[in-house]
């Protein structure tokens, strides 16, 4: 039996694979934003620092993870990821929302706002 995966909620971007994806999504106690990306994708590289900064800024409210689509094709196919960057929000183990493209910080914040309590 594989050890239980605990997503880090200390301002880091967790790395997900086909092997740990379902467990990570199912065990996330907070909204989880997964960044589907690839090494060759220019817009993905533009969004990487945005996702990293948001992981720090949203500590305790949202979990962040990245999933390389080239190295982990099974999960990418399962969620019909055809273009990247592709950001999918999961809550309570289920996909609840999605946005495509290099939408910037404002675009990701607008996506997440629906799943956060106003503070």
C-alpha cells in the first residue's frame, strides 16, 4: 500500500503525477488549483511565477499543484486537457471549474474567488 500523500500547504506548489493525482485530489481539504503544463510551453513558463507567488499568498486557503502533461498523459487525458496552460480547480475531490491560457494573476484570482470565503 502506498503511503498517504499529504499536500503541502506552506506556500509551495506541490508536484503531482499520474500515480498520486487521484489521492491528492481526494485528500485535499481545501480548494486545489492544478496547473497542467509542459516544459516546451512558453505561456506555461510565463504563468509559473504567478502560480508560485499565489501559493505563498494563499497559504491556508488554497492548495496549489503542477502536473506535467508530457510526463503524465493518463490524468491529462482523463480531464481532456488538450491545451496548456490549463488550470483546473478541485473541491471535495471533484472538478468544479477550469480556465485555459495565460490568464495572469487576475484571471486565476477570479477563478478562485468563487471557492473562497470573503475575508
